[in-house]
């Protein structure tokens, strides 16, 4: 009979053989596997360096284009808005200060006067403010001569009142060219500031011929849709009342929830209201000014680099 020691020795021999096989196999595989992994890492590092170099080259080229556009911008817009006035409305906290400054400078190059800058805080379009806002817009607090159109929509009431006091009626209106009473403008803006519906970035705001509404990104939060709708209503009212309005934003504003996208998705709106989708660049700021000049002739367009957008509008002679 085979005793226990034989079984024990056999088992030990088997385990030793398995262990030895694992060690030998691992030793044989480690070299090729490790070499292959090292080669892959080296290739990825090379690809990363190439992409970094390409990115740097593209950024350099983009900076050169931007510098060129900044250099030729004043010549392109020169005298296109001579002796006209423009109101700036900043509709988003995400609008860079550089964009506001760039558009302001080009408007001056175009011969226009910026009548003031109004900012729309988070309270603009907020349903929580609706009751107090409607009470003000329909109550005795409005200055004499400012009468909002009858509407159950508070956003429409607000847009109508602001258009009455912020823009000079354009051609085709019964009171074309009649400048709103400056005291009425100041009174309405002060009342709305108390309700935290808007604020003034400039010490004074006067009625203007045109309006530029600057935006960026997309609206967020539970009241995002209501806020976007209220701003679109304001832009539409300013455009209809005055000589024209332009909504200027970035590519993000074309996406769902963005102001530019909301206008472009609505054909009747986009037919009469110009939009810019690259206002955060020198080219887009030039387009903004030229789009205003085109609005003066009754021409609206969707300008920029987004899908379906037109190139920079041709300066009006």
C-alpha cells in the first residue's frame, strides 16, 4: 500500500511544479509586456506633445486674426451710425467686461453715442417678483404719459413700459422721432431698481435710437425659461418701438436655454430681430455694430459662426 508520506511528497511536488511554472512564465512574459507598455506610454507622450504644439500654433494664429480684426474694426464701422444713439442692455452676468468695452468702443468709432447701460439682474423675469412688478406697472406710480398696453402677461407689460421710456420711436411710428421725457425715463428706471428688476451701470440713461442686448451662455435655475422669455419680450419691444435692436451673445447662447438660440428657433422673431453668436470676439463686435446699421434699413439677419449663421453684414454706404 502507498503510505501517507508518498501522497504528501506527491502533493508538494505538484505545488512546486505549479509555482515554478508561474515564476518561469511570469519571468518570460514580464519583459515583452513591460516593453510594450513602455512603448505605448512613450507614444502617448509624443502625441500629447504634438497636440500641445498644434494647440499653441492655432492659438497664435487666432490671436493674430483677432489683432487684425481689432485693427481694421474702426475703419469697417466708420460713420455707419453717425449721429445716432444706442442703448446697451447687459442681460447676463456672464457677459465679459471686455465684450461691453469692445462694443462700446466700436460704436464710438461708428459715430454713435451710447446713451447708457442697463443691466438685467436675476430678478428680471423672476416669477417671485411678478405680483409687486405688476402692481407697479398698472398702478399710479408710473409717470404721466407712460401707459402700458393692456395685457395679462407681466413680461409684456414690463417690456412695453421700458420700450416707451428707453427708445426713440422709429420711422413708421405715429410719434417717430419724438424723444421720451427724460424725467419719465429716470422715474421708471428708479422704480424698477427698487424692485430689483434692473440696475444702471452708468450714472445716466437716456432714450436711444437703437438697442444692443448683450448676453452669454444659457439661463439656469427653476425660472430659466421665464427669464429667457421676459428678455426676448424686452428685445422685441425695443426693436419694434425704435429703429432696431440686436441681440449679441456667444456660441453658448445658441444652445438650448440661450437667448440667441431662443430667437433663432422662432422664425417670426428671427425675421425681424438680428442676432450675433460671436460677440465675445472682435469679429462679432464688428458684426454687432454693422447689424445695427443694417437694422436702420429694415434688414435683419442671424450673423456669426454658428450653424446657419450669415457672415458679417456688409456695411451700409
